[in-house]
C-alpha cells in the first residue's frame, strides 16, 4: 500500500550472521522443528513461495527463480550484503527485537542498522528468569529461595528501565489457561525450591510463570503474549487467546497493555478480546507471512471485530532477513487489497483508509510502546 509511514515491526528476532546451507535455510521457512517428510521440501509452502516471489529481485534475480539459484546468489553476496539489501527494502523504521532466543543472531541495534532504522529490545521473561537461575542452580544458594525471588524481581525492574516491552511464552511452557491471581509468597518460594532443586534449566512451573507475568505487569511496560500457532513445542489448543480472558479481566485496571502475538488460527478470538477490553491489542504479523496470497483474507478477518486502532504490524522474522522482506511485502499487499476494496465499494472513504493504514503500520505501535515521533494517524499521541 502506498503512502504508509515507516513501519514499526513491533515483534521480531535477530538474523543469523552466517551463510546457511540449503537445509538450514529451508528450516527457517517453517514452524516445524523437524526435517521435511521424505520427497518434500519446506520451499513448497506459502512461506517458501513468498520468499521466491519477493526476495530474488532484491538480489538482482528474477522473481520465482529456483531455490538453488537464489541460494547461490546469496552465497555470492555474503551474509552482510544480503542482510543489508533485504532489510533496507522493507520500509521498516523501527525494530522491536525479542532477544530471548539463543544462537548467533544480530541484536536490536545491528538488525536495525542493516535496515536503516532504530532498534529496541523486548525482554523475554522466561529467558530472563533462566539467566537469573543459572547463578543459583547446582550450588548451596539453591536453598535460598527468598534470595532468588528478590533477585528475579530486581532483574525484571532493571530490564524495564531499558526495554520497550516484555514478552511471555507461557503458551509454550504451560498453556494460556493460567490462574490470573498473583501467587502467594509461600507458593512462589516453594516453586522456586522445586525448580532449582530439580536442576532443570527450562522454566515450566505455572506458579513461576504467573509470578513473572505479575512482575512484568507491575512495571507498566507492555506485555506481549504468544498466542496461536508456533513450533511443535506447544499444543495449539492450549494457545487459544480466549484462554487468557480471566487474565485480561484481572489486568484491566493496571495501566499495562497486553499485546496478543500471532493469534492464527484464533485471530477472530484475539480480535474479539481487543474489541472488548481497552488494554488488549492484537498482532497481525506471523499470520500473514505463513498464509501468503491468503494474507488478504486473514487480515480482513482480523478487521471484522478488532477496533482499527488495536491492530499492530510485525513480521516475527527470525534467522533469515528474507522473512522481514516477505512479512512487510505481504502486509502492504494485504492492507492495500482489503482497504482498497472497501474504498472501491463505497464502504470506506479514501481518507479513512489512509488514516487506518497508518495506525496499523506504525502509529498504534508508537503509541503503545512510547516510541519517539508518535503519530497514530488519528491525531492522538502520548
């Protein structure tokens, strides 16, 4: 869609610094954590076809060229030049990068620099807790649960001073049907002793997940929540955003916004929550990347119930700069087709379409996350 402001990618991840081989590259095109079935390839997905549609011209190749030709050109250019070309073509002006994933990935500043934008950090709560726990596990300090709880609280408050938001992946670790009540101090200390005593690095205890959410909400920073589809580490039926309804009610008067990520195939449930509760927002990002030419239909379904100032753009790009290019391109096309169609039918005015497009592309994210240069398309800001 023409005339959009620089996009705010309010949820994304770093890019690999090395040149991937064909198998590694293809693995980033899917949410599966397993090799493809015999005789198949992850290039034969909507995401794979979208990469071949949008990315080759940015590397001086024809659209839809064969994967092997594209990967050869990528190796010829090298990781840094490939990253620069792809990210600079996205029109993204701000990158809000979740830094909680392991691996040799670019951070917020390095990612943004390649695209000519500004970088900001989103802190993943579970990863933060696991880093704090590393100082206690396997030592005599593991018995000092209260000391760990204090250290965890300090770490969350310290992160809030520099990060623009927090993120929880409770959907992966337990599911979204969490008790919305803050756990009591005794329950938290008992859970800490059990977790650290077991020596398990991965945090899955629902009491501690609830405690982390409450710590984040208390800072006033927006809290992003993974909902909907993801890799096989989650159970999809446990990631329905409707399961968050009690937590949404419990946080309604805290002053902290909740941002529901991904949402698909439960995007209509997420749109309902965004419409019913003023502090709830919904993200259209990864849903569009993985639905390819059907992204227009998915975006239209989001817009059935969600107030227009409650939707945010993201790519959820991870590992490959191609996913930034694809996510931004599919968003522009889908937004143009949906809103343009409504203007053509007489349902919307062109001026309203431009205003709403600017909100979804950037203005709402700038307002929610308190980014500089707020302009939400409606003359409002903070």
